DNA sequence: TCATCCACTGAATGATCGTTCAATCAAACA
DNA sequence: TGTTTGATTGAACGATCATTCAGTGGATGA
């Protein structure tokens, strides 16, 4: 059996990735050291290079981990909501501000990677991995809500940008608006849209 | 007279700051080297430490330079627009997507600093320097447009977040939505607001 | 023309950090 | 219990970079 080798390996990798997120949130991406990551996981300096090819690989896999986690949360939010398009969008808005996804550690890490993504093809690809799909899903939902066409496309674009901007704001102004207020901003916008006949 | 010393000094400092923005836009903040900045300005390696105390000082002053430039653009946009609140907001929206402010170099630099601002008090302070004022001005404008209170506050918050998010999107999806489309998204939102009696 | 003053140069320095690897340890199996 | 296998350690290494500073050059004023 390979339990001994493979199982601990995956466990360690996850621990190290979580420790990387911690370090990015506490010290920033630029100040994150291999030694910090190892110490954060309670291990010695050489461990990261044993489980990951290099620091770059570790960081890329950390971003991929966050990206997959976000994708899961998105998918599950839709699955657990009524099939009605308004309820679907409301569920997605709610998901963006629930503590499991929208917490200081996660948002700080996302923001740090975004800041470097403009000049790093690897990060850019990972950030965009599901973007087309998110956009397409929202365009469909808004098509049902306010009718298909350019308006639906713009509504989808607005909501995606709004999530990014509100997350950024939560991070930079910790004493400012709360997650609850940010969610209220999204919902107020949604409920102010000129719904087509068949809404709710 | 001190012309010889002080005048070239300020000129060099500005050249080095512009070269820093170039380097951040091309290589990223993490990959920006003192040697890159000097070479970009056509000078030798030691020059940056001659005009700035350290790399950290150079980067902080670069962010301050961007912040002041943005403040000027904001102020001038309002000055050059009719006093009417709707026209004022439209002018601010237009300013956010005109090439002088919304170009790849500037937006890439902003985004890079934002990514590090969460963990660097110096950057955070510079990013937030005028934030309270921007918010207050928008709350006033929306107070006139849709009536004062929580709704005006949320509209102001939404627009600020939207600008951030749309800029981020322009940077990460260069082949996606254009600046013109981003502006259209803002304007469409603005014109869909339930205006108070005295609008326009 | 000479002296002075600085902006500027770039080789040298030293600190920081990612990476390597020989040695150690511990779990699983015979 | 002894053996094997692979995870883990951490000291040492080497590369990269910010920073320094003794020296250069050229402009200014006498």
C-alpha cells in the first residue's frame, strides 16, 4: 500500500498552503519567506522544497487552491438556492460576504495575488481560470431577470466588479464598512433593477 | 543661489518616480529592482540612493505621487463640470476612464500597491489619504440626487467600489471589456437610480 | 583660467533568502 | 526484531540585490 507515502504528502501540502495564506495575510506576499511558511506549519526550513518544486510553485498552487475553493463556494451557493433567478443571484451575493469565504486571511491573499497578476502570466491564468464561466452564468441569470442583451451583460459585469471593489474596501478600511453593509449595497442594487415581467 | 542643486534634484526625482511606475507596470512591484529604475531613467545604479533614502522611500513617494495625481484629476473634473449634481457625478465617472488617468501604467501601479497595502501601514495610509474626502463628496452629491440618508451613502460606496473593481478588471482582462464599456456600466447604473424631484 | 561644488558613477560590500543534501528519524512490513 | 523506505531536519552554499563611497566630470563663479 502507498498510504504511508501519498497520504501524508497531501496533508503536508495542504498545511503548507494554509500556512502560506497565513503568511501572506500577516506579512504580505512580498515579505513572505519560505522560512515563515515552514515555521507557520511548525516544521523546518527545508520542508517546503521537499513538497514543492520551488517557492514559485508553492505560490501558484496556493492561488489555485483559493481559486478552486471559490469555485466550490459559488457552485454550492447556486445548488442550495431555489431555481428562481432572483434567488440564485441573492445566494451568490450572500456567499461573497459569508465569513467562510470573505474573511481577512482569504481576502488579503486574493488581493495580494491580484496585485501581481497583471505582470505574472501564471497568476493571471489562475485568476481568470473560471472568470468566463462566472460571467456567462451571471449573464444568463440577468437575462432571465431583466431580459437578455447588453443590459444583462452590463449588470453581470457590474456585479463582478462590485464584488472585487467591496472586498478591496473591506481589506483596506477595516474600520469602515462591514461585510453586512457591503452585502446590503449589492442587494439594494439588485432590487432596484427594472425586473422583467416574470421576476420572482 | 541654489538653482543648480535644487532644481535638477526635483527633476531627477520625478524622472525616477516615473521610471518606477514603468517598472512596476512592466515587471511588477515584487520584481522591481533599483537597477531597473535607474536604467529606465538612463542612469547608473547608485542614483536612486542618492535622491531617495532607500527603496522603501522611493516606493512610498511613488504611491504618494499617484495619489496626488488622482486627487488633482478628481478636483479638476468637478471644477470643469456644471454645478448640477448629476453632471458632477458624470464628470467623475468620465474622469475615471479617460486615458490620462486610466491607462495600463497607472492602473497596474495602483493595483500593485493595493495588493501590498493590506499589510503595509505606509501604503495603507497613502491609499486612504483622500478616501474620506472622496466618500464625503459623493455622499453629498448623491444626497442631492436621490435624497440624503443611507441610500445616498450606499450609492457612494457602490460607485467607489465599482471604480476599483472595473479598473482591476481592465488590468486582468486586457482583451475583455474596454474602458468605454466600463464607463457605460457606471453611467447606466447612475441613470437607473430613482432620482429625487430636483434632479438635473 | 582656476577653484569649488555637487550631481553622478559603478565597483565593492554585506545582508538576505531560496535551495541543496547528507544525516536522522519513524513508520510499516517481514 | 531488523530492514526498508521515505519524510524530515538544518547547516552550508550561492545567488541576488540594496546600499555605500571613493572617485569622476562638468558646470558655475571668481
